[in-house]
C-alpha cells in the first residue's frame, strides 16, 4: 500500500513539473522556425515603359533613356522614325518592374508585380505597363509582365500650388506577370533533406533533431551545426512531400533568445527582449544645452550731421546651461518589467537612453548585446 502511494505521489510531482516546464517553454511548429534548404523564392527584375499617363510622364529632355526606349520599341513594331527626330512626350515614363518568383512556380502561373518610376515622372496613376520581360540573376527570362497599374495615391497641381496624398511614383499590378519558365530545385535530389533554422541557435537545432527522431523515427535526423538539420527522406516525390508535411506539424521547444537590445540611432527607438538583465549600478545623467541668439543693431548718424552712414551690426549672446546630474541607483532586475522600471527612473529621453545603455553595457551592468541599426 505504501509503495502504491509513493508511486502516485511521484506521478503527481512529475505531472506538475511537466505543466510548469510547459508553461515556460515556447513550443512552435517546425514550419514556423525552419525552411527546407533549396526551396526558396527568386527575385525578378525588368525595364519597361508605362504609357497612357495624363501629362505626368518623364520630361524627355532630362531622361534620354526614355526616348531611346521608345525609338527601339517602335522600330521593333515596324515604325521607323526619321533620323534626328526630337520626341517631346508627356504621357510615357520609364520604369523598373520587380516581382518575386516563388518556389515550384510553374509556367502559366500569375505573379504580382511592383512598378517604380526611374525618371522624373510626376505620377504613374492611370498608366499601362507595356510588355516587359522579367529576368533572374542568371539573365534568363522567367516571366513577362503587362497590364494596368493600381496607384494608391492622388495629386493635383495648379497655378504653382499642389496637393498630394500618398506616393504616386510607384504602383502594383495584381497578377500582372505570367511565369514562362520554372526554376529547378534540389528538392528530390539525394537521400536527405536539410532543414535550415531561421535563426542560428545550437540549442534549438538539437531540440529540432530530437523532436524529429521522437516523432518520425529514431536516428533519422542529425544536427550538422547551429542552423542545419539533416534528415533521411524517402526518394519518391509523393512520399517525400507527405514526409515533409508530417515534419512541418511537429512541435519544437524553441530556446530562449539571447539577451539583446536593439538601438535605432536615427529615430531614437530602443527595443529589448525578455532575456535582458540588469545588475546593480548607479547612473548620473545631466543635459548640456548651448543657446546662441543674435540681435541686429542699427547705428544711424545724427539728424543734421553730414557725411555719416548707417551701420548695421549684430549683438550676439551665447548661453551655456548644464542641468545637474543626480546620481540614481538602479536596482537589479531579473525581468524585463524590472529593467524598464529601473531605466524609467532615470527620467532620460530616448535619445539620452542610447548613451546610457552603451555606458551600462561597457560597465558590465547590462547583461545584453547591443545592436545598432
């Protein structure tokens, strides 16, 4: 009887421990943290012309490439312009066309394209993109694009005054490109497939291999490094697709991210993750401000004097003010909320916080990696 009670107590403790651990762990699906090596999109780019603009096209005297493109296009269509012809067009704009070719895209599939002006066109609203080949990094044509554009903006100008809403120099064509050639992928080559983690982490790579071995079969997965996990996979296309579909739904306990503070020096934005820790420290921060004011002073000769001239001088005043920096004690923080509370107690602006965080990191009080973007 005593043995049975002990076993029940042990089982209850294990269940409680499992619940507690499950609360702290971040279980995510494999498809959310990794991708299959070699299965990726490809960027496409092309140069084309947009016609049908309402007088808002390129100024051809300043964009000679637009005129050259029109002349070349007309010659291919059987229209030969006399040599030395000066074209003054207002309804045409030279553009760059970009698209993303997804993995396994097949001929005939439609893609969305982005059309961006490369000249001095005022607006692409209402324009039509002419036949434009889209090339990949290897110089081969993988899609062709043509169609009417959607520009999410509006603008008007008259008599030197203008008003504009949103951006008018770029637009989209939903389904505006047709795939003409597919890109071969190494998906069915070899006896293995490799999963690549989106973020390098040795702990997560080990846990991913363990989850696959436990959910699919022992010894099938092997972590090669902190980013790549190699898995033995069936050779047939149908069997390999079914195998990867099974892998994508597996849950993996992702390791906590390393402590990191992201600083945007241009905007003053500061972002930190939940792993940031703060050791006991003291901070004194004072603001230094310099004010320069200049006042014009006019000196005129007397009312009845002769030969005098009016002189304009400036009276400059320079003031230097430094606010007293009180030494503030920062309490240690083991949670993100405690760190935020301690930093807010300083009363510094976001721009001042950039310098304070760097000083705390140099002093060893901030347990995090600083990354400036």
